[in-house]
C-alpha cells in the first residue's frame, strides 16, 4: 500500500497461527507516521521492545492492584449502573441518543482507577474529554489519516491529521494538569490511583540513581491516554450496538428479559449470575462478534524474519490480522452474517465458548483490559435490560434501523435515538 509492503492475515486459522503459535515474531507494532506523531514510541499501544514490556507489565500489575477482575471494580460498575439507570429514567420514555451517556458511564470506571474520581454525566470538562477522544477515533479511520500513513509526504495536506494532533495536545494538557495535582498530594503510604502508583515508582527509580529510561512523564501521559481510550471507547461502542440490536430484534430482547426475570428477579445483577444466564451471556457474546468493532485489528509488525504457511515474511513487515475475517469466518460460524445468539449455545441451551471468538485479538498484544471489559459489558447490559424495554423512536420502524457501521478506527453504529420504557 503506497510504498509499504503489507501482509493481510485472513481467517481464524491463519490469524491464530501468527498471533498465538508464532506470538513473538508477530508481537511488534509498526512505526507509522501517524503513530509516531501521536504516541512517539511511548505508552503501551504503539511502543515496542523494552519500553512496551516494562509499561505493559506495570499497567497489568497496577490495574490488578486497583481491583481489575475483582469485587472492588465490580462494586464500582454496579454503583455506576445506578447513575446510568437514573439518567435513562430522566427521559421519561421520550427518545434520546445514547453516545455521550454510554461513553460517560463506561469512562467513569477507568477514570476511578486512573484518577480516583467520578464525573457527573453533564460535567462540561468530562464531556469535552469524551468528545476529543471520539473525534480522534473517528478520524483515525478516515481516508485523510490513512493516506498520511501511506504517503507521508502529503501529511501537510491532511485536515484530519491536524485535528487529531490538536485534540491529542488538548488531551495531554488535561492529563498533565491532573498529574501535577496528584504530585501535590502524593503520599507513599496512601496510593489512591494508577497515577499515584506510577509517580511513586518514578521516585523509587530516582532514589536508585537509575537513568529512569521508562518511568518518565511522557510514558505516564501516554499510558493514561492509552488506558482511558481503551477503557472507554470500545466498551461503550459495543453496548450501543447491543441496544440497537435489541431494538432491531425485539423477540431476542424479550427472551433476555424473561431469563433475567426468572433467574434474578429485581435483585441487583452481579458477575456471579453470568453462569445462570446462558442465553443472556450468549447474546452479549454475539453482540461483540456481530458488531465487530475493530474490524482491521490494531496493526502488527514482524519482529524477526518469519515463515507463515508457505510465505516468507521479512522482519519489519506491516501485518493486518483481519479480525473481521475471524469473527465472520464462514468455516467457524453457522450464520456469520446474521445476529444469531445460538452461535454460543449448545443443543440444551447451555453456553459454549468458541475458539474463533477473538474480539480482543490474541497473542502478546491482546487487549490488556479484556477482564474489565467483559465485566462491564455483562453488568451494564443485564442491568439495562432488567430495568427497561428498548424501542425505536416514534416514526422509526424496526425495518428502518440501519446496521451499517459508521466510519472510524473502531466502527460504531450510526447515530440512532431510542426510547427506554421502564419495566414494571
């Protein structure tokens, strides 16, 4: 593409062979003009080598310390569910658009870990942050930004690139201010957030008289941006797809609600209920498969010369492991192009795992927040379906609902309004 050799991996078996069976050889990120401008080799998402290993290890350990995958974070999600219900109830059954609300609800979970804060959904600073990020993601998949990577010499012509970098600067300025606030109140004996943990590690490295190659502020800013984006955008986009699909297929919505009523009743949904809600769990998984929100995956690069199947691929080749081709692989799924929760159910209606279910990618670079995302998707989805029945806005028939995704680095549903009617 342009001047760059690129290899596209298609189908579950090929993607698994590369990312899992030959994980080390396919674990790098390509250095593209846009990623270089944006992340400059810092953080987790676009970095390589020792920096990536150290930052990823620190992120996973610290997120675990702050409750990822544990009851503490589950309690945070449950608490946020109550605020989300109140917000939905405030529309009193009238039509509304969900993007900012769902972004805010999901973002508050990762924000509680990163900043130890919670924002009101109407907070102008919070809304600005969410909008900056949404625009970065939308423009990240736009033709003008893609062209910058293919023909770097034309970058100066790209309005999309300029907007992305302007938004990045505003986002980083906010993160820098937040880091300064945390530094003022830093207490080694009372670490309250991811930022605190990083700053304390930074101090320890200084005290050891080390050169501090990794625990510097550029890495911290980029890590916070990486985790904020990954922890908000993909999960809220998946949930919006879930609501759209429930409106499109009311018979599936009804079956989910009947199972929730039978198993939980009006009790607060918790993660422990997942095993007792096989149909609902299958629907959540099928939303992720069908929505296919990162169809091209995040690009990889080969870290060494490698042979894949009959092909020799040189070191440094840009690799696109096409997630679309995995989640829609006709040899793995009975009805890949239909929304079909039975993909995840056996003949007795029990939930079954599927090998080709890889919405979080696979191998060394798979999503570090998978555990958190799964918890959020289940708890938000079940709580909303327990409390509301979702219908299209008046004047819009279910047949009119468009399932064609919008353009972006991730592929959200096109904007739609819904009515949330309280269930008795």
